[in-house]
C-alpha cells in the first residue's frame, strides 16, 4: 500500500500546485488590478463615488488615483466644503471595451463659497466648457451635460446642483471626463455613453447629499441624456422653442440660433449668428455660477463686479451687457449676460445697442420666470462708476 499512498500524496501536491497556479494566473492576469481599482474608486472623494458606474465608464483595470483633497463641511462657518479626486486609466490593449487613456475629475463644492479670500487667483467652481449650449439633465435634476473637443481629446462635463435643506447651503457636483481613443471609438452621440457619464454625477450627488446631511430632493437615475446641440443643428429665430425662444432675427446679421431644450438648469445659453457662424452668446447663470462670475470679474479687473455695489444692470469693462434678478432661496441674484455683441474693429451703432439690449431683456425675462425669480432689471448701457 505504500506506493499507493506515495502516489496519492504526489497527486494531491500536484493538484494543490495547479490550484495555486490557476489562482496566481487569475490574480496576476487581472484579478489584482480589478481588486486594487475597486478599492481605489471606493476610497476616492471621501467615499461618495458610485463604484459600479465609474467602472462601467473607465473599466476596472489599470486605474490610478489622481489628486484627492478634502476640506471644510456644510456646517462649517468659515471654510466651505470642497472635495476633489481624480482617476486615470492607462491604455490597455487587452481591454477591448476600454482600450484608450481617459481621466475623470470629480469635485464636490459647498455653495456659496465662504472663504473667497483664500481662493484668490482661482475660480470658485469648476467650469462647464461647451462651445454651444449645454443640455439640461432633466428627470428631476438641476444640472447640465456639456461636451466638446480639445487638443484631439473628447470632453464631457456633467454638473448637478442640489438644493439642500434650509440653513445648510447647497451642493454642486461636477464630473469631467476626458479621453482619447476610448471616447473617439465610443462617441458621445451614443446615448448609452452619455447616460453612463451622467449617472456617475447624479449618483455621486445622491451619495454626497447623504454623506454631508444635505437632505436635498433627488431626481431619478437618468434613463437618457439629451445630446447638446451641434454646429449644424441651428434653427431660424422664429422657430426657437428652447433657450432662444423670443430672440428675434436681424436681417442677415442674425438669422439662425443654436439653443438647448427647456428644463431646470443652473446654466442656460442661447447662441446666435449668421451663415458665417456663431456670433453672440446669451447666458443665464444661477447660484454658484453667478457667484463664480462675480468672483472672476473681480479677479480679472481688480475691482468688484458692479452688482456688488448695488448696480442691477449695465455694461462690463470688456463691453458685455448684463442684468440681474433676485431669486428665491439662498442662491443670491442671478446674472444674465450678452457677450460677443460688439466688434472692437467697428463702432457700435445705436441700432446695434438697441438690438443687444432687446434680446438680452427677452432672454433674461424668459429664463428668470422659468426659475421662479423676480423680473430682471431692464438692461441698460450704463457702465460702472
């Protein structure tokens, strides 16, 4: 029986070695990457990222953590909440679904910013970069989805603004994704891709609301996300039904508009121009974006935004027209502006000025009413003293 026992021991050892070898192949063939990536996502941004949604976009291999910071809280009276984190994915030829490089940056901001003096020479909130009007998220969310291209990379930005319970400020969640081959191979024309990005932002917002006791009313997980308008998707001013509704034509100078659909959003835009391309942009900014615009004006010009001294409308130093409206809640006054309405190489005529003030008035009144704000001040050509 001894040979039989020796054979059994030998067979058991071989079997155990094979099991260990198989486990090692699985571990070093991707298992460790997936485990470390899952832990990385779970730990980032104070634990408010939705792991499943993030891995659906970036995959679960070759992920690396970027800068991760956390300061303040919603109930801090001196330092506003600001949490940021970044996750990058390297190119992986073995991952057919996620082959190219990509980065995702997430920021959670308390609104308003209490420690502005400590944030000199920087923007208070992440920008929403979009050549043409961004699309409102809808589905119960106050937010927008924007996309663009820069230096050969596709960019997608989703922002969500939460109206927290009284006395707690608000929360702004911004998710920006940039990618090369991956986003080019799966263009944002794909509604599933846009929805995947938006779900990261809305799920992060829901987690952040619970994490910092915001107690905001939340929307539904996005089932689809509108595609922001493209360059060839203009309409005649008379046919505008969204953010450009009411903007009138002006001969061949303004005979087409680019607009986003209607819906609650902290940023609204209407772009208009002629057959040569876009010319001017109407913008409505609410809550953090109005606050950020006032801060940026002070940083760029060295003096406060005119609204800080009680002026309600006028012309900024760079020649842009603006007006404002009081809104309910703690978000402060909304700002409405018209940029690109003048050409420094030519002298603006009285007719040019009258048209600019007219379209700004129409745009601001429509937007303010949709947001439940008071009627905006009548736009004027008054410069700040």
